[in-house]
C-alpha cells in the first residue's frame, strides 16, 4: 500500500504558516511608536460637534507651532472614562486631556496628574482667567488641573407658557412652587410646572448655600444638616402632590434631553446647567429663556455658584509636558481657538473668551453668556470643590428623592438614610 | 366510506396568526429603528408611529460622511478584523481541539481543565495585563491585539465545542488513514478537518458575530478615528452628557451596520441550524 500521494501539510509547513501569518500581521500594521520628542497626544470627551471643533482648534495650534505634532483621541463621556484608566495603567494616556470634576479628584488623589505650577506664568498664561478657575484645581502649591469653562445652575422656561401664568420676577421658593402648580393645573391632566429637581445634587447645593452652608465640609464630610435635606425633599414632595412637578414614574422615563418634560411640552420649566438651554432649544419650536433659580424670601445672597466643571490636565507620566502645556495655553488664550471652540466646552473661562464668543454667539448661546455675566457680579469667587465620592452621592440623592415620590419613604427617613450612606461613601 | 376529515384550517390559521403577531411584537424595536432612520431628527421621539411621515433620506446621506470619513471605512475596518479573527479561530482552535481529542500527551487532562477554566475568566480581569503587554510591544492602536490572540486558540469555548465534535467522529477513520500511512497532521488535514465542517461553520459565524458586535476590546485598543470599527463609529453619534446626539444618523448607520449580519443569517440559515443541532450547542 502506498502512501497517499497528496500535497499535505507536515509539521514544518504548519509551523511556517503560523509564524509567517503572525509576522505578516505584525508587519502589515507598520505603526511603530516614534520616539519623537515633539509629538503629543490630546484627548477629550464630547459629542460630534465638540470633536469637530477641537480638531479644528488643534489644527490651528499645529499651524502656529509646526515643531509640535499633535495626534488626537476622543470618545463620548462614558466611553472616554472606560478607556482612560486602562491608558493610565499602560502609560499611554494622552499628554493632555479634558477631565471632568466628577472624576478629577480621584486622579489627583492617586498622584496621576502632573503639577502644572512650573509652567504657569511661562508656557501657560492664567492672568486672563476668572478667579477660581485655577484655584479649584489647586492642592497646596501644586496645580493639577486648569479649568477650561465656567458654568452655573439655571432655570430654563418656555416664555409663552410662563407669561400666561405669571412672572419670574423676584422668584422665591414659595413663588416658584405656586407658579409651577398654577401652570401644571392649567394644562389639565399629565401637565406639570417644572421637572422634578429634587434629585439634582447641584440644585440642592444651591439650596444649602442659600442657608449659609455648603455641600461638603473638608475632604470627607457633608457640610449641611439632615434638617436641610428633609426640607428639600418635603418641598419637592409638595410640588409633586399638586402637579407642580411630575410623579417619579414620569421622571424615570425622562432621561436625556429629548425626553425632558420641557421638550415634550408637558412642563414649562426645567432646571439644569446653564449651557444646556442650547440643547433644549434645538429640540423645540417654542422660545426658551434662562433665569436665576429661586431664592428664600428676603435673602441677601442668591447662593448661585459659578465654577469650572471641566479641566485640562497633563498626566504625571507624560514625556512632553512642555509641549502639552503649550497646547493647554493655546486652547485657553488664543482668540482663534476660543472662537473655534465656541460654547462646546461650556461657558467662557475668561473675559477674553466671553468677548470672543459674544461676537459669534447665536440667540440661545447669547442668553447663556448674559446669564453667566450677570451671575458673575454676585457669585462668590471661592468655588467649593466636589470631593471624591460626589458621583455616588448624586445617584443616592436621586434614588431617595424618587422613593419619597413613590411613597416608599418619608422625607425624614430618606434624609436619614442619605446621611448613613454618605458616611460610608465619604468615610 | 371514510369518516370526514376534520377541518384543520381554522386551527392552522389561528396558530399562524398568533405566531405572526408575536413575531411582529418581538421585532418591534428593530422596526422602530428602521422607521426612525427615515424620520427627521425632531419627530423621532415625538411621533411614535412606524410609518415615517415626512419621509427623508437625510440621515443616511449626512450620517455616511458625518464622522469625517465615509462610513464604509469603518465597516471595512470591521470586516478586516472579522476575517482575520475567523481565519485565526478556524486554524488554531481546530488544531488545539484535535490535540485534546485525539492525542495523548503529558498533562493533557490538566491542560484541558485549565483551558476550560479560562472560559470563566471575564475579559475585564485580563484586560489590564494584556494591555500593558501589547503596549510594551508597541501594538496598541493597531488591530494586532484584537486579531493576534485568535491565532493562538484563546477562544476556549470554540476549542471545547470542537473537542466534543471531534470525539464524536469514529476513531476507525483515523485508524484507516494511519494504515494508509498518514502522520498525525495528515490525519487532521484529510480526515478530521473536513468532517468538522458543521462545527466550523458555527465557529466562523459566531466569531463573526462576536467580533462584529464587540465594543469594549475595540474601544480600548483602537484610539484613532481612522482605525475605528463600525461599532465604535456608531458610538460617536451619541453623547449622553452634552446633548449633541444625532439619533437619526445613529439609527441610519445602525441599519447599514446590521445589513451584513442580516444577509449572513439569511444565507447561512440552514448551516446554522444544522451546526447547532449536530454540535449540541444551545442558547
């Protein structure tokens, strides 16, 4: 019997195939890391509009600094923060990137961010920035992050609907509730005055600030009393009871700008971050306007804080901190870059940025700029930080506000459990 | 006289009506997405109806180029990765399975058990060490980390599947080949590999599906837009925090992305069913 005479694979051929295949793959990609001292990577999160504007601004930077090559990476917020920790551990984090206050202090705590103070006054000019923009990222003498925007909590409203029911002049908390209930009842069933703001942590911050307190005291404790939270939860329960605000079942389905009661026409007011009026307006026909939030009757201080919420940072592991610092400076101070970026990163961080933006702003953006400018006259320049654990506390408040709405907890019980959880989270 | 045949028609009609109604109910989300992809952005969430009115193709036309590159470029990236992964899995998993099923070598039982253990290990546990390794090799931001492992039989699930299948092939065939003078590799190449066809179809199709739909691995390893795959590109259309989401374009490009999978299922429906039946794969 003869050996089958077929062209077969023997051991050696197989080895060739596997090694050759792997090598071919390797070579075909031809992406070797260049140890070029003047190439940096910039990273940010946002939507497509932000991506377009940032890439344009970076092109402006490289046109003026031909010796620095900038590569970019970007993703939506959630995915950006999925990828970032992996990159930090692998040493491939961008040489400068956008960082949100929600996570900033976790990174500062672990020593992952470079101290930018050696560059300040040299490569990075902070003289034009508003007070607080740099201070909020400071840790003793070290500056780990420089704010690139300033934003504040605001009340957006449907002009026609609010005018039909009353006015927002000298808005107090009681007046806000009366107006919301009036609008809600006037619209019949399934109509409400405002969205349910009880779970919005920054709105609670405003409420306690008006009482002369703050969200946090020091690095691991809350700065307000259970009584304040009980009053807050009580207030929103009274809103929900009389159609001032939607029941929690409706609120649960209203996540995302496109589902907000304001956009769907089931409410006339919405509390949010100042620049969001632009997003809401884009989804609506009726004209929106912006107003400061309610204050206690006879209060001297309206409690509104205005501060940087997003930052530019440079990782400690970056090999080109100097070039990265130059890019940070360019994005903060160059008039061309400021005009290109517009409001995509948030409200302006300096008068210079504000005046550049005022020239190009559309109607809703103009309203944001005016609102922030007015607010800046009153707001304290010291801007309290959100400490590590803030994100978890925010979702806790949201959950407890909903359980009060569903009748599963009294405001008192909800406030108690918030303080118990806060101890664990901040501990 | 035969007794009159009972009239089955009403029962059949009823059964079909129920099945069709259920099918429509199940596919409603898909139909909704397809319908929304033809609606202008501002009516997507305010008009719940399935018939797009007004009807528009803007989402497809604008979405195709919205991300700076034509969407085909991202689809091509996905296809390249998928094809290489399929080749890798077909090549390496069958060889590994053949070794486990037919050859006796030291510690083969222990090695098999260890391999099964890796099925339990979630990707997120190994992602950091793996990332650091590929970073040291300078392979981050290339497709190597996504494709190369497939040539080393890392998909233990497929190895296991093929081992079970090969064990079902009568050893008589191997022995007959051996008598004809084949060595182990030739037995594999001429006897086992062709007989594994139903299982190989399953391996190929599932590798395609899992790679095409993968998100996390691609997100971690591919950071530059020109390397993005279809699933990463789709993700760029929505950002929950900034309100800059382009839902219409997202739905339009999702339909485009789903089309290859849909075609694949239609073409390979029979092999898929056969494969699932013969390999004992369920779920």
